C-alpha cells in the first residue's frame, strides 16, 4: 500500500477506535496491532496531531492507576462526521478496485 493510502486508512482506523471510546496513544497502537497491523509511535502521533488540528479529536490529560499522567484522545462531533466521510470514500475506493479486479467493466459509450 502506498504511503498516501496508508495515511488515509490509518487516520480512518484511529477515528474508528476513538469512536469506541477515549484512548491514549499506546492503547491505540496495541488495539491496531491486535486487529490489523503494527503501527509505530512515529506514525501514530503525527496522525493524532493532524486530526487534533482539524478539530476531529481533542486531547486531555488524566492520571493513570500507577499515578503517571497520560494524554488521552477523544473523538469530537466533527471527528464523527469526518469518520463517516472517510468510510464512504474507502468503500467507493474498495468497490472501484473490486470492479477493476473482476474485469468485464466496459467504459465504451
């Protein structure tokens, strides 16, 4: 998968995780690892910062059980809308790829 498609799909996956509840970065990395693929912190945090700048997610600090402060992220209302939009785009892309792979599609008028 090329880098642009990876960035689009990864940001969609991060938004989807946050739709399920507030998480801190390491939790997101573990959940993605369990469900899809391994993601490095150096990839996740720029995506989170970009989503935060867009107003799709917001962050807050909270003390964990061990007393350490953790930065949690939550989905905003506009983030929910962005997720729906990204999911639609992904479905259209996926369908277009399926159509090409199936063959038999004619573009002749």
